[in-house]
C-alpha cells in the first residue's frame, strides 16, 4: 500500500508516543521507509533504541549533531521524504508549528520542508479544547497541514473527551489517503464564497454575516482531491485556501462577472451569501445628515449567479447551490433547487440560535433530484470533505 514511500515520523512528547512504535511497525509492514525523529520530550516516553530497532535505521534527535549536518543537513533531511508525519503532535509542538518556530530539530524540519505534513494531535481534553490550541489548529490547517484525529474517549490522565491520538491503523489510512489516487485531478471547479458588499455611498455598504468559512473549506477539500479550483470570494473573514486560484470581488455583479469568466468548468459550487438587492443609485459622495432628513434608499435586484450558471450555455455538469433558511429548511430548499435550476442544494438553518452563520460548525441537508439527506452537525471542514467526496463521485 505504501511501497517505497518515504515517511519522516516526528515523535513528540506525550504518553501516546508508545503508540508510535506500533505505527512504525504498521508503516513498515505497508512497505514504507520510516525515518524517525524523536523530540527531547518524546525521548522521555520512548527510547531512541526501541524506535531505531523498529525502524531499522538511526533516530535523528538533535539539530546540532554535527555528524548529521555533514552526512545529511537538516534541510536535506526535511525534504528527503514524501511526507512528514507528527505523531503524537502535542499542544506545544502544534503551537510552535503555528508560530513558525525552529528551536529544535523537529520544528526546524517542519519549517524547512517542502513536503506535505500530517499531524496526529494527542493531549488532555482541556488542552485540546483551549482556544489557544484551537487557534493553532486553525492556523496549521490554513497553512495546508492535514490532521488525523484526535479521537474521543478515556484518556491516560483519567478524563474523557477529544484528545486521544488516532489509532495507528487510522494514521496509516490517513497517510495512504495522501498518496491515493486524487479523484478530481484534471477537473476544474468554480467555488463562490463569502458575503458580498453592496455600496450605498463611498463609505457605507450593505453586507451580511457570512464569514466565508464553509466556502473556503469546500475549495480546500476539492483542492485536496486534486481539482483545479477557481475561488471567487467576497470580502470574507477567513483566509482563502492555499493552492487555489483566488479572485476577490466586492459586489454581486463583480461576482457574476468573475464566475462567468471561470467557465467552462466541470462543477460550480455557489457557497457565497450573495446580497439579493443593491442600492439602485449608489451615491458618489458621502451622504450627509441635514435638512433633507433621513435618506430613503431604493433597491434593485442583483443578478442571481446560481440561476445564471444553471441555465448558461456553458453550464457545468454539476451545479450546487446553498440555501440559507431560517424556517421550513428542507421544503424551502427543495423549492429553491427547482427554482434555480441547479442539481443539488446544500441547505442549512441559519437562524440566530444555531450559531451556524459565522460559526465553525454546520448541520446541512443535501437535496438532490431524488433524495433529501440529513447530515449530522459537523465541523465545516468535515462538511466540506464529505461534499467534495460526493462531488468527485458525481463527476467520475
Ligand atoms: N445566490 C446567487 N446569487 C444571488 C443570490 C443567491 O448565486 N444573487 C446563490 C447562493 O450562492 C446560494 C443560493 O443562491 O447558493 C441560495 O441563496 P439564498 O440566499 O439562500 O437564496 P435566495 O436566492 O436569496 O432566495 P430566498 O430569498 O428565497 O432565500
């Protein structure tokens, strides 16, 4: 399964380090070559000797080991593999990765590498839930790092919750997925994302609460499957993913133009929260308070990008819309699918109490021509992965 794949395995300092010994065994059984790197804290949990015995190669431990620098420098070591895996990835190691520190061999390799990186976090549940760790997680993911686990369960410290390192077999599967066939190679996908801003005058605009998180995650998940992604985004709060073509727009009309310019495409995913209306005559000067009293704004309707793409001569083979609803979510979404002429609708309840709009989780219903599926509430990144997988299957 992993024949001749070269894996650099960084073992951090956590009780889960003992599982990394089994991970080395499983990786080698799958045909991989493992170059182990043991952090100073990692060496408190497993010995260099046991790691070396299982990997059947020497263990790298110290940045300032001159013998290593003459035989193989740290830059070379950081690139002499197909994938870097960090297991266990401790809260401290994740923080150092997020900050871009290079203060030991492991962090230096992670900063110097040009290869993909996969981490298997493991820590106490409160450390995992801490906003600092979640911030660091979001940062390393935004930097393109893949994450497997952690799992939920009883922990060595006696607490229960998320924080257990993924099992070695799960880590091997995640590693194999990195090398697996990328189903969307050669497919071009348009993703619209974020809110639009509709100007009132040079300093004021109409906007909505969309953060762009779901659209960004979808673009990233499609990229991970090998798709060539054109990401047309309004002014979002989250960064655009790496490795996609980013086109930044402000208004619905600009978003339509950029979307049409991206055609032909195999699929279009309209995740943007497009303003339905714009101010009919945008004021060229800042509106002033005064004797004329409170302004009355007149609106005109914006173009519907999803409906335009759905009926276009260059219509993508698969057109997916979103439905942001606050009541009768599924029935409104079914009607919306028909009205817009798209293939699927991803419907979600954006009522105030759900915390979905602008939040990190989503609970969606996937409406297709003949079914309505209720997906569980999941992180937006997970919704994105599932949706990307379905898109890949539909285009296969
Ligand atoms: N959409 C679009 N262009 C617009 C408005 C919406 O492309 N001018 C797309 C959105 O990206 C989303 C879908 O249409 O994929 C539905 O958006 P939503 O705001 O839920 O629907 P509306 O068209 O505004 O319909 P309604 O007013 O009935 O909610």
